[in-house]
């Protein structure tokens, strides 16, 4: 059976996080093209914003993981104790 875009999802479950970099780059390209008054430092600003997005997403993922781990431990202790 042939591949049908938009109907059959890609099987990239093991490497989905690599899509963060091109997505962040695309967002930074468009945002900086619209927001900058002059394009003198365009590529530098795009690189900085792309890095900020990627690092921010990594930190948000780590923070949400830690919150979930702490919350599950709290709930498990509460249930076991009461």
C-alpha cells in the first residue's frame, strides 16, 4: 500500500525530538523577518532565537518531568499513608 500524506502518520516515534530544531528555525526565520526594522543582523538574531527556543523547550520538558515525578511521589505517599 503506498504512503498517503495527511492520512498515514510517519513512524518517527524514536526520533521526533529532532524535529524541534527545524521547527524552531522556521519560527525564528519568520518572526525575525517580520519584527526587525533592518536586516543587518538578521542571521545572528535568527540563530539566537532558535537557540533560545530549543533551550527553552528542553528546560520546559525537564521542569514538567520533575513536577510530574514530585507530584506522583506526593500522591503515592499520601495514598499509602492514608
